[in-house]
């Protein structure tokens, strides 16, 4: 993502402000929270909240306590406590809204293990941090070669260096338990740093890496989605979608999170629909359910002996027939109900010519050129006829 003053280069780095993802406005990172309380003054005798939200690579955020009462604003680069050494991050949120974020992430305000902010980052700290960040891509390539040589069934997705350059966190995904003790020894000896292996899920991996979804927008998990709810195939069934894994799966390989967005509306709408396994009993035979249109409230049934001929019914008509069948009675046929629905549809869809547009296909008709100089052509024709008659008389 990038702020409104940034454009994107071929390599994916934001341009314009030339901060390359570290804009002071704080709008280049993922899951940004707008501090709408920044211009409001605190009540008398109330001190500012001393815990701040610090952002690191790929939108990773943690909470740190400002025990030294430093004057820090959103967008400042600070050095924070880690084990061991220190890390460099950017302040993403301060003030009372940090309490809301901590409550949302189930972090206690008075937690004893909350680390502290050391100082504002100096130019030397920023230079070391920038140098370490530049090594990540090359380290990731070499690490993948080592993993391939050791034959480990895991995928290395990202590498994150600590701000002081003494430690690196390797994020990986794996389907089963992996013994990476030998891998840690080789990585530590090759790159001369402390190694921490952290396993993430496939959805978390897609959120860290980002990308463009099939809808043409950035991935929800990398922009605004904070919780990853489980998505089942029943969500696709409720929405009458074909169970095609290639269309229903996202870039993480799991079912798309957006299948849950409108699921509640579909479930509420389907409460009024009859069960699809019920047959409609008529004097012409049993009718079997074929398909439904949830938005318009229509169902299609076909006789068991003639499955190619479908009859459209409304929810009320289908429930009425089912109620009659419960009394052990049969309706004459489905054609009468379908004909009644067609007549209602024709009456409702009468087009009223309000602005003179009587036909939507009026522009599709070919235009014929008008005959010009009709009088001249008639005179020429009379002249030729007169000349021919004179020749005959001679």
C-alpha cells in the first residue's frame, strides 16, 4: 500500500514521497488506524497513555511502554527493547486508541512483560537498520538453497532482520512437523547471526506477502482483515456456487475469506425456501427440485418423467403445494402455477414511455440513406425517354 501522494514503481516500491514504505503520515503500512483523537486535549489531571503501538516489517505490530516519558509522535523511528539487543520500528499509534487495540488483541494493559522504548533512533541506528534490511533478499535466496540441500519439507516465505543486525527471524510454512536443528546450525554459521524459526499459517503468509486478488483489489488479509475465520465448503453451497477449487481458493490455497462476507444474508434468505429434497406431488406425477434464484425468490421444478421441462414457481406457490401435500392431497399440475406467475410478471413489467424512449434496441436498427436529388433524377429520366422517342420517329 502507499499513501495518496505516492505512486508505485515497477519493483513495487512506493514513489512520490521517496520514503519507500516509511512515510511519516503512517499511511503506507497495512492495517493503519486513523488517530481521530489526536487533536483533542485530555481532561485535567490525566496523563497521556504511556504505551505505544510500534510497526515493523510487513505490518507486524507490537506494544511498548514509554517509561522514559519521551516526546514521541506518530511516524517517529524509535529503538525498542528485544531479547537480545534492540530493534528499530516506526510509531504507528499513540494515545487512548492504543487501549482499544490492546483490548482487541487481548493484551493486558498492566502486563509485566511489556517491553520498553529505549530512545528515538539516531542516524547510526537507522543506517545499521537499513543495511540489515538490504541483506534480507539475498539471505532468503541462500537459505532456500540450504533447505533444498537438506531435503526439508518446508517453504521459507520471508526473512526479517532485527534492527541491530544481530538476529534474523525466518518465517516458514510446513504441512507437518519439521526437524530444523541442523538447519539452524547451518544458517547461524553461514550468516553469523542468531536465528529464530517461526512457523506461520498459509493465510498469515499471504497476509505478510500481500498481492492482488481475483477481484482486482489488494488482498483483504493484507489491508484490513485482522481475524482469520475458518471457511467451509458449506458457505459456497449456501450461495449456490459451483464447488470448483480453482475459483473458490485464494492465493493462500485456502477457501477465500470473502465467502463469509454475505453468508449470513444468504442463510436468512434461505429460511423461507422449502427444502430441496421435498418432492411436489401432483396428479401428473412427482416433481423434483432443479434450481433456485435466491435474490428473486424463484424455484424451478420438473416432473420426474420429463426432467428436461422445467416449471418456475415462487416461494409462496411451492410452500402452498407442500402444505396441500401434507394433507395427503395432490394438486392438478404445475403448469397452472407457472402460468399464473408468468401473467403476474407480464403485468408488472409493462414499460411506460415517460421520456420518449419506447425501445431499448432503437439504435440497433440500420439507418437507410435518404434519396437525394430525386427531382434531378426524374428530369434526366424524362429527357432520356423523350430522346428515345425522337430516334424512333426518325
